[in-house]
C-alpha cells in the first residue's frame, strides 16, 4: 500500500500532535477546548467507522470480481473437457467450484456485501451449485458414452477387422483368376475403406465429442451393405453373415451413441452456458450495488467531514477573542489538513489513482486518515487493473468469434465448390455447366469473341457397364476425365453432362481450333489401354457460336453433330456446319 507523501507541516503540528494541542487548548479555554475535543473525537471515530465500511465494501467488490473470474475459468475448463476429454479439466472445475463456493459462503456469513445484497449472494451460491451439478451430470454422461463405445461398439469393430483380412487373403490366395474374383476383392477393399471412415468418426466422438463426421456415416454403412450384397457365392456365406451382423450391430449402437452425445453436448453448450451467463448477470448487478454503496459511503464521509470542519471553524471563531493566537494556530494546523483530506477523498471518489499529498505527523488521526486514503487509492488502482484485464479478455473472445466466423465462411466456400463438382470424376457437374455455358455465350456475344462447344460421348459405354459392372464403368469415366483434363488449355472448362457424356467449353476458340483440339483428345483416348476393358473411343460433336444463337441451340447443335459422328462409324470428330 502506498504511503502518503509528507511535506513541511506547521510549527504547532511539529511540536504537538492533534490530541495534545486539543488538551493544551482545554487548559486555556475550558469550554472551547471541551467542545472542540468532543467534536474531534467524534470526527475521528466516525471517520474510522466510515473507513472500515469502505474497506468492507472494497473487499466485497473484490470477492465478486474473483467469483466472475472463477466462473469464466470453470466454463473454459468445461469446454476444454468437451474438446479433449481430459480428467484434469474435471479436477480444475471441482477445485474452482469448492474455492468459489467457500468464498461466497464466507462473504454471506460475514455480511461483507451488506444485508441488502445477501439475496444476490445466495442466488450466486445457488447458481454455482446448479452449474456444478449439471457439469457432474455431463461428466457422467460422457463416461457412459465412452463405456458404450468400448463395450458395445469396439468388439463388433474388432470382429469385422478380424474377418475382412481373412476373406481378402482367401480370395487372393485361392489361385483362381476371373472377373468375379477381382470384383470380390474390390468390394472387400471398399468395405475396408468405409470401415475406416466409421472408425474415424467413432474416435472423433470418443476423444473430442465431435459429431461432424456423422453426416457421412449413414452413407458408409449403406455402402458396406451394398458391397456385401455384391460379393459372389464363392465367398464363404458364414463369414459374410458374421460381418453383416457386426455391421448391423455397429449401426444400431451408433444411433444410440448419437442421441446420448447430443444430450451431453446440450448440457455443456446450452444449459451450462446459460447458467454461467445468469451468474455473470447477477454478479454484475451485485457489483453495481456494491459500487453504489461505495459512492454513497464516499458522499457520507464528505458530508460529515464538511460538517465537522464547519463546526470546528465556528468554535474557533467564537473563541478567537480569548485565544486568538492559539485559535489561529489551531485553524492553520487542523482546517488546512481537513480541507486537503476532503479534496483527496473527492478525487478518490472520482477514481483518481494519483499519489496522496497530505501534511500530517505520524501519530494523530489525520495521519490515520491519510493512510486510509492511500489504501483506498490502492483499491481504486486494483479496480482499474481488473477492468483492464476484463477488457483484454473481452477482446480475446471477440478475436475467437472472428476466427470461428472465418472458419465458417471457408466451410461455406468448400460446400459451394462441392455443389458445382461431379462427385465421381471431380470435374464440373451439369448444374455448373449450365450456368457457365449461359454466361460464356452472353460474354462472347457481348464482346464479339469466338466460342466453341464440344459434346463428347464414350462409344459402347453401356456394353462396358453390362459386361463388367458399374464400378468398372465408373473407373473408366474417372480415367477418361483425367486424361481429357490433362490435355485442356487454361481457359477450357470440362464437365460431366450426364452418364458417359461430357462437355468442353472453349473460350476464345474458333470451330477449326476446337476441332483440332477435339481430334487430339480423341486420338489420346483411343491410345489408352484400360484394365479389363481395353480400348475405349470417343465420338465428339463440335459447334461454334454464332451471334444469334442461344446456349440451348448451341448445345443442341453440338449434340446433333455428336450423333452424326456416331452414325458415321463412331470414334471420330465432327464440326457442325
């Protein structure tokens, strides 16, 4: 605590402390000294009581700020438990709860905040108990969730993990060669991939209560059932039944896990957050009430000091005829210090943190008031520092909100890209092609630039699907799309129109240039040797934009040219006239 700064004091103050000066005055003027002494004693006692009240209110304000800080730390620890499942977070919440509750109960017992604020303190204790009880329930639900994963889900996962490699090894080492065996191996490997996705989603739920991977989990289970159904009769039916049963158990358990996890997250993210916010509101109200009491106490001190100073001055004036010299010395040594105290407390009431400048000796009431003023100045400085830390915490929270907003915008951009991309081949889908084609036609016609459209169709693709299956057909489509993408220029755009049909939008390209590019693409695809399928070919129709054409008519013209190419024997490029 800062000490008051001492300057040179009047001669009488250096020789005699306040009480001795009063006693000397009593010997000279009994009546005046008696009245002055009684007034001085009352002033000192009441000032001391007011100083104690200020200290009590300052301690109560400090306790409320400590409670708010601990509530923030408890809420942060609860969120850390959700994110990382660390037992240290549970221990921290329990420790902070016990510490904070003991502090509140002690404050309530000692009436540190006054009788009028006792109801709000009791409300804080009840809110703290409710917050901790909900957190204990959330921890229990998290433990039950983990136990269900370990007891009901993990054994089935291990069973499938055990059976799949055996089936795959059996199909690989059987020595038989054929399309059915190859498709069996493809299906088994696909089941392994989807099983890995299920395992990753389970780990995310187990260790971080993350439900984001669940959005694709139903697709993974459906794909696993589909791949099991497509296995050939050569795969042992008993093993397939074991795998199918385990997968069904896993899917059933996942539904129950999801409901429990949602309830658990609702407790932590909604109920606990609401209780924490309610406690912060009550704490704010209590702090405002204490601050108002502090202001009222300051005003009371100012009023009483002013009243006593006025009375003393009046007494000095009345006795000035008898003891003019001594009265003048008393007025100089006492009233000057009282005025400085009044100004000092007014400055402290306004929030000043400046150093205290009060003239006093070490052993009188003025010195005690000076030290009380210095202590109150330190309390003002502490309040200012706590407000600064609160503002820093608020800025940090705003920064986190900005970061999460940025992450959400990035997720939206990724969803936008997925909405315009063909899921199988990774090129533009039909929706994106329609919009892009309309925009390119308008832009080319507005600025008088050339634009050409290619309509590509895989020859005999239906026979590939019928003979080798749709999975092999999907592999062919992906390979063809990759080969074409590698040959395109920077301003060309490739997209899947539907089935085995593709479109290529060629900006700044004449019909002849587009035909040359189409011929190179056709020749490159013809040279490919695909596994199982062998050679595939393309029929390509090309149409060049005219000033009066619409996007629909240009597309129809390219489509007609493609069918003419097919009618002329396939595996050729044809530019529409």
